[in-house]
């Protein structure tokens, strides 16, 4: 198929960017979206032009690197799918596709479609862990039974890949889904109880410092999340934070 | 460190206050509506009842205290929502998308609470200027029940077509605001449960349709009966 | 051969590690604060090592080329992690895990290392649970296990199909805690481009800031390379796009021996390639082989009809299908080890029985399992005379609960419903057992330069068992390296900070800069991928699943040819001082082009077959891999001499005291 691509080009973090238009042809419906981008880049290189920079790595939907706002939605039109797993069969011959970077003050554009998501790392660093050192004498793994339901729910929260689609989708560029997924994972497990209050206070504090917007419960984050992280996590974090801020 | 300002300055705290004031206003709407429904009765019944109701609402001490909470809630809800949260949220995305399809992931009302809220605020100012201000700060003629004739003022106001129309439109706006706001306030407070949340959601939807509709019926009824 | 001292401790195998830990030198807590360690890579081995070293008190600098340490490719591991916990009471033990691993590796791993791996495996699970890793649990609240290929017990711990992700996020969070404390300084989007030796010891690295393009010097008392494997030398593999050999290769060029480069794992259940544009291959978990049956048509004309779309696989009657694994290996059937399953698939496709357009795919069919589970469910639910459709619907539910996410992934990529029509699979490069040679302390032949995880060669021999890579990465990082590194660092307590102003750093930086500039100034006419794809094709065709002398000799020349053309004709757009993904790729492919040649040379020299290394000249009558224990019971450790082809071979003889060498048989 033949496609018209409108892509955000920006030389570096400080440069002005703008949408540029490109044509690609001979795109197979079996290609992944990123393979289509590879075709475009090969074409640009052949013309002696600079290829489009974009983050990508595992290309199997788990590393969370890829981050494109495709035709008005993070990771494109198919739900529960990362850009790398999106295939061209979702598009039609002759389509025009808009490709933009995540837009958020906390995710500044570094080049073209590449954004800086280190704010997420700093939020985890502020408390997204259980403070145990490596030890050969830790409690036996089966010493504390955990109800399967809690373990499964903690797992579901923990499947977050940190791609930032939630922020990109949110009209307020809020990071609540990301932060609450980590808070939830640890507050659902007995191992996370000791630092439960401290953790949620510190992580929210860091989230606020990073310049994300506030949550207005539109639910867009969860709809666009490639791992379908549930809004219940946000409620759980709200509850935890309220309890922590009243008692701590 | 984070704990000290948690209840005042954090993004979540701002939302808790939005939610609490919002829920309070939701409760208030019910009492307000209960009084207003008197207006749907025959004039000879409605006039004294409504005037008494007005008198009671403005003099009973407990209600007075609550009314200050109400004024505060309205102001806080508006200032927090429009001046602080909406502004912060706009700042969180300085460059907008060139092409965006938010309709694929969220409902319109949820994305436009600030706009809807601003419209409601304008309505409240108009509403209070016409009734509350006149009742409190001007001499109303005496009416049924030997009380200041609030009933007469209301009926006269709604006999103006344009005035009734503003009310009806405002109630539709309120409905949209509540459609999202009702369940959202529970989510914000973390009042979420597998069993009860679906019930809360249904109540919220019913509330946001029925309450504004009943409010809107009154001006329509009075206009048509004029 | 004095240079290769594996430093295996004396004593009975079960006491070696305990004894070693208590006898090696350690650094006191006060002195650890004076010592800097660089860790390159943030996967399971790198993140766990960085976190543990920082917890102990060392000042750690961690480098990763991704935008966050959480994205290292360990995250993509699906199936699980082995540990000798014996929670299932099925007779598992440290010895059994040790034995299975050595046998699975076709007797080409170092006994002492593998035993230690099995010993610390149980601690890994304890550690991860303490960190809040949400492993799968049973209804009683205890941890669940499943079983994997090549073993007879259930010892694999898992978190659905995302075990690697959960373990990595655990290690990442441990690391994040130390970053928060200032004990780890994190360098995201930085790529190590050279190792710096001062007085013969590894004392730092040269790294490029991938955002600004700045070439930076970083000094430390020791350097740990945990930079993963080199499967991307094949261009197409299940590795991430960025996975590369550069850190390890630059260390090799500075004197670290590279061991067993030709030992590569080709995983049997990957999605087949669909066209030339393909950028990577996607793995489907080995666990699918528990219920899926692998087949191709019995008749060549049926295969042809299927390829041309004239015949549907579901229309082919049972008697016209060839369940070749069940036919050839009645004892293990579809659950033979990975190397065996992969070769069998290739054999059928080469003979003309492949089932997709390219002729390189076999079927993985769940219809028998669906009907079997469906009948079970019908009995449980007491249905009278259920119809086939009812049974199928019930069975699909059971299969969905076991493999739902994998089936969804398959459908997303292939647009075919694997519940209704069999999956198509084909082997793909997945893991590299070879890597930097290390001694028992995980130190390479360069003093002060350590290698952990997939980057080293030590534990898997010639073939890795499923769910053992995660185990090794975390064992190295949490429980081995943090102790053994002390033996080296104990001599450095009075060294003081390492200056990066020395001539060695200056020279290394200059070399790196020159190399990158030459790539940028080359102004050729072909993209980096053009050369990478050509290299990959030679590697796959001649150094892939099945190798022979003639092909390997051709490969040696062809790879050299491609390398020469690369340096003449590659075009790298952009400049040095900016974010430049093409430049990153070019520098990685340059190293693959050298590694590829050494890889082929190693495969050529090892004339036996073992594990994933199959030499056509060395096979049994039935076409199975035939080892030559008399001549090849050693580790090939290659020394860089300036030309990959002229690399010098050093042999570490493998001594098996606790396991008897046998021909592997899965019949």
C-alpha cells in the first residue's frame, strides 16, 4: 500500500519542530508499524537525508521503549497494543497517518519522536521498592502465604511497561496510572506493608515535582494502556495516600 | 517531608477537596430540589409553602451554618477547579497534539469539566443575583403566609421565556458535569470496591439525569402556566 | 597456557563455593566507600550486581544504552526461572539441577560454576519474593511451579508469560533505591565504546552520551560487563534491536579472551519470518510445547498445496500428517530440548515440507489438546453426549487460561486465530552461550574486568535449558559477583580515585573518536542495515543451525568481504554531537562484522557436534549430534591478535569429576 506520513521533526531539545510530510509505497500489510518506519528511514538515508529518530528496542511489546502518538492515539488505533506490535493491516491504502511524539511538559522532546521519560525513573527512585538488601538469608519464599487473588492483582499492576502512553493519552498529561500501578503492586503484597505510607507519600511528591498534570478520572490512560492497567489502581493509590497523609 | 504538606499542597489533596466539596454540593442539590418541587403544586398551595420554606432556609441557625459551608464549597470548588487544577493541567502539556482523537478513549464530559463548571458558575452568579441577593438585600413585597413573596418573584422570573431557557440549558450543563463528577468524586477519594462501585456508578448516572431534569421542569412548568 | 587459570577451588564440589567464599579476600565496609565500580548493562545481571555492590558500600556507576535501565532485554524473557527449592516434593535437589544443566549443555560447561549456580538458585527466589516480585501462586497462597523442556521435575517459578519482566523490575527497583541514596550513579542513554586498561588492569571505560554525542571518560577500580549476548550478529533474532556485542568485543580487543563464540541457541518456537523487511523475530514460549503438537504434511505435494494456499491445514486428515518429533523421539516427543527440536524442524523444511510461503515453517497444533481438555471438562460438568463443537468450546477455554496471552500475541502479529488453525513456527536465534571467558570469580583474562550474565560463557555449555538464563543472570549479580569481586578489589584499598587524565584514557578516547568519525566521514552509498542484513544471511545460511567445513570456510571469506565493503561503502548520516541512531548502529555492526568471523572460525575448528553446535560431519546414523569427548572436552578461549581470523586459541580443559559423560539421548 501507499501511505502519506505526517511526522513531527525536531532537530534537538531546543530546536523548533514542525510536521513534515513523507510518502512511502510498497508497504506490506504484514509489516509492523516500526518496520514501516524502517522502510521510510531506509528511503531517507538513500536520499542522503536524516532518518526519523524514534525509541524502540524489544519490538515485542514488553520493553516499553516505543512511544508514538499515531493518528491521534498513543500506540495507534488498536487497543492493548504497543506501537511495535501494531501492524499495517490496521491501515488502508492511501491513508494519511499522523505520527507525533508523546506530548507532556514532564516528557520533553529530545529529537523527532524521542522523548525524555526519566521522570518515571525518578518517581520509582523516590520509593518504588521494598527496602531489602541482597541477602543469602532472606526469609524463605514460602514463609508468608499470599492469597492468590492478591498476588494476581499485584501482578496485573506490575505488568506496567513504563511506556508513558497513559501520560500521552491523558488530557492533563497526568502520570497517575503509572505511579498507582507501582504503589498498588507493593501495597497488595505483605512485603510492601512496612513502607506503605512512606512510599505513597514520597512517590506522589516526586510525581508532582516532575510537572505532570492532575488526574480528572477521564479514564483515557487505562483505555490506551497497552497492558490494560486498571483504574482501580488509581483509586487504591488515592485511598492509600489519603490514609497516609492523615496519619503520618 | 512529603507528609507535611500532603493534605494541603499535593495534587491528590487538591483533588480530595474538589471531591469533598463536589459531594457536598451534590447533597445540597437534593435539599434544594426538595424545596423547589413545591413550586409544581397549585399556586394556592405552593405560594405559602415556598415562602415558608424560604424563610426557614434563611433563618434556622443550623441551616445558616451549613449555608456558609455551601458558599465556601462553591467558591472553593470553582477556584480549585478553574484557577488551580485547570491551569496546572494546561501547563502540563505546553505543546498540543496536531492530531488527536480523545473521543476514542474518554467521554466528552470528563474532558470538559472545567468548561462545564465555568458555565455552571456563571449560572450560579446569575441565579443568586436574581433570587438570593434580592431576598437578602432588597425589600420583597409581602406575599402568601405573611412572608416576603419569594414565590411571586420566582413565578415572575420564569414567565420570561429567555430566563427559563437559561435555566433549562444550565441544567443540561449541570447534568453533564454530574455525569462524570458523581462517580469521579468517589474514585478520587479511593472509595472503590468491586461490589459497590458498579452501584455507585448507576446511582451517579440516574442522579445526573433525574435531578437536573426535575430542576428544569420547574421553569418549564411555570413558563407554560403563565 | 598459564594465562588460563580458572581458579576453581579445591575440595568436594558441594563445598567449593562455601569454602571459597570464606577464604577469599574481602574489603572492609569502611574501605568499600573508597572504591568505585563500573557496571555496564542494566539487565538481570547488571542491575542485580549494581544494586548489590551499592548495598555493600561500593560506589557504583551503571551504564545502559536504553532510555531507562528498566528496558534491558531481560525484560522479554517469558517462561520462568529455575530454582532447586523442591517445593513440589518431586525429588529435586541442588545436585539434580546441577546434573540437568550440565547434561542439557552437552557436557561443555564448567562443573564447579554450574554447581554453584544450582546452590544459590534457591536464594534467588527468596530474594525476589522479599523484593515484592509477584510470582504465580496456588490457591493456598504458596508459590506455583511448572516444568520445562529437558528435565523431569517441576522447578520453574514464573509470573505468567512475563517472568523476565517481573524479575528485572525487581532488580531495577533495588537499583533505584540505591540511585536514590546516591550509591549508584546512573548513566542512561550511554554506550560503552572502549575499555581502558592502566598498568594491565581494567580501570575505566570510554562511553558516548547518546543524547549529546559527547565522548566521556569514566574511571573505576573495576569494570563489570553485563552487556548481554550477541545473537544480533544474525541480524534476525529474538534479541532486542539494540542488543549488541560492542562492550564485550571492545574488552576482547583489549585482551579479554572470548570463549566458545559458536555456541548459539536456536529456539524452536518462534514466529516465522514473513518477508525481507522483517526487523526481528518473536519468540513463543517453550511452554507451548507442553500441549502443542508439531507436524508437517507427510506428502510433499500436500505441503506444496498448502504453500500455494490451495489446501488448508485443518483439511488435511490425520493420516497425512507427519508428527515428526513424536515419530523420531517417542520418549520425549514434542518436549525434546531446544537444539534437537530446532534441527528437526529445519530438516523437514529443507526436505521440502515447509508450510508457509517461504517454505520455512512447521505447524504447532493445539487441536488435539483442545479436544482432550474439552472432553475432560465435559466429564467434569457432566454433559450428556456433548457435540464436537461443545467440546471444542470447552477445550478452548482451558487452553486460553493456560496460554491466552501467547495466543493473543500470535494473533496480533499474524492475523490468524491459533484456536482455529494451527500456529506456524520456525526456529530463530535466541541466546548465546558463548561470551567472555571468566574464571570462577567471574573475572575475565583482564584483571579487574568482570563479566556476568549472558555476556560471559560459563554455565550453559553448548546448550542452555529453558528458564536457566534468568537464574544465571541473577545468581551472578546478586550472589556471586558481589563476593568474588572483593578478592580483586582488596588490593585496591589504598589506590585512591582513578584519574581519567592518564595517557591511557586519552588514547582510548582518541581511538573511539577516530573510529566514529571515520564512519561518519565515509560518505558511502549503503545504509548500515544493508551490511547487517548481508552479514546475517551468511551467518544464518552457513554458521546457523547446521554447519559444515566448506560452508564455514566460505563464511569466513564472505564475512571478511562484507566487512571490507562496509568500511568502503557505508553511509552514516548526521553528526557525532547529536542523538544519532544510525551512528550507534554502525558502531555496533562494525563489531558484529569482526565477531562474525571469529564465530565462524570457532565453529570451523570445533569439528565435533555438541548442543547447539551441529557439524554435519559429526552425527550419528540417525542424524543426532555426535560429540567428540576425546578431542573437544575443552572451552575454546580466543585471544585477539588484531585480525579475527588470526585469533589465538587457548584451551581450558573441562574436568568432570561428579558427572559421567554420556551421549545425550531423547529417544
